[in-house]
C-alpha cells in the first residue's frame, strides 16, 4: 500500500502494515500501535492517512513551513495520504480491490501485505465503478496531477513553483477532508474498541481543517489582491491557469498566450493550444478559427467572466459556441447564420468554392 520510503517498517514489523501514533490529549499517553490485519481493516490506515494530512498542512503553512524542502514533503505526504485514504475505502468494499492485478489476489498475501498495490488512478476508477463512490472529474484530475507531481519530484526534484503547488495541494486537501466525512471513514466514537482511535483522528482532523483554512485563506487573500490590481477589469481576458488552477492567467501576450499572476507561470499560445487540444481529444491541436482562419482556436478554456466561449490565440476573439456550427464540407467551426436558407447546410467559403467548382465541372460535361 505505502511505498517503502513512506512507511519504513521497524525491526520485527511486517512492511506495509501502517504504524499508528496516537497523539490524542484525551488518551492517557501516546500509544504506538502496529495493528494486526485481523483488526478493523480500514481504520488503522485511515489514522495513518490523517497523520500524513497533518504533516502536509504543517509543511504548507507559512509559520510552520513554506520552504522548498517543506513543499517537497508536503507533496510526498499528500500523495501518501491520498493513496492510504482512497485504498482504505477500497478495502472496506473488498480487500482484493487494492491489488494491482486482481487475478493474483489471495487473502494470505493481503494479510502479509506482500503484493503490488494498484495506482491512485486505478483506485479512483475502482472506487467510482465498483464501490459507487462519487468523485468529480475535477477532483479526479487534481488527484492525477498530484500523483504525477509526486513522481516527477521523486525523479527530477522540485520543478513546479511553490505557489502553484500550494494552490493545488489545497484542492486535494479539501477533497480528502470531504471524502473522509462522506465515506464515514472514521468510526463513531461510541464504537467501544475504536473509541481512542476516533478521538485521536478527530483531534488530528481538527488541526488539519485549521491548516487547510489557513492555506485557503492565503490563496483567497492573494487572489483578492490580484483582482484589485493586476487582474482588475480584465475578467474577459483572464482564464483559469492550468498549473495552479486559479483564475489568474491573463491573456495579452502578442502571440495570444499570457502569464499567470498567481503562480507566475508563463503560457505561450502554442502550449495553450497543445494542452487544450490534448484535453479535448483532438487529433490535431488547434481548430480553424471562423474569424481569422488560423488553426489556433481553443475549446474548453474557462474565462473568469464565466462566459462559455472558444478562444483564438491569433485574432484574440472569443467566438460563442451557440453561434457556431460545423461546415458540412470540412467540419471546421462556421457561423450557423451562414447556413443555406433552403438546405440548411453550412458551408465555409473554401468549401462553397469547391462545391461551385464541382457543379461547373459536372454541367460542362
Ligand atoms: Zn497559475
Ligand atoms: Zn482567429
Ligand atoms: Zn469547409
């Protein structure tokens, strides 16, 4: 479940059986437990996950962390928390669901924790498809981004900028807190045996919530300041940044790209076209613009003014999807008001030219 660097086993302990530290002031003393697999299967990992969350907010808060090293551990521990908590819910559905390959699942290897466990992306998929857990596309993507950031960090070191990481981490933290509550991963405190655990978990969770609020309020404060300054009266030219996911990417560069004032990331037009093209599943990145005919039309960009439009990086216009249809000849976006009054067919000038040529040829024969 956890990788070896996330949970180093103590001598005599089996790997992958999460250690739980109870730091509840209501418990008589700090108790270290390493729980047998016979015990409640999902609760020990849950406490372990909450412990990771606590570490994340400590590393992210400006007064207790915030250095590049802190950010590194915030990302590693957030990914560990996500993995542990998602899998705790999967185990509750059925223990075999945390195996990478379901065909190799045996109860014995599960109890001994000697198996390859599934990826976060697979865990999300199984939670949705098998356990019927609702995870929005946005949350699933935030989890995927986090897993990718964590892998990049392991291999190449920290390349993302600090503010982008903080804003993204706050979103995943927010999701995990909701997930813990909605999926009732912490047993009620009255269930006798789980009493001390539940108290410890609730105590730690309170600290996590405070931490998340502090991080979110940092994000909010910064966004408010930007809205009053750099982004003032520019909502129609401001889009959500793909790195920090804040509505702070101000378009305005000559090439149609722009700079994100929240995370300071620069987005040249060609990168925007490529990323949105991939997201839309297009075979070629940009579509032809009905205004300037350049292949630089982007779909799926969210503007800060909330208006649903496309965007062309060449002519900087924002065509409204409701006004556009597809050319019956070449499939490019073309205004619906250009439809032929009798046939209702939309043809762009190029295709109109072609069809006229065809007609002339057929009549001349
Ligand atoms: Zn950004
Ligand atoms: Zn254009
Ligand atoms: Zn056409």
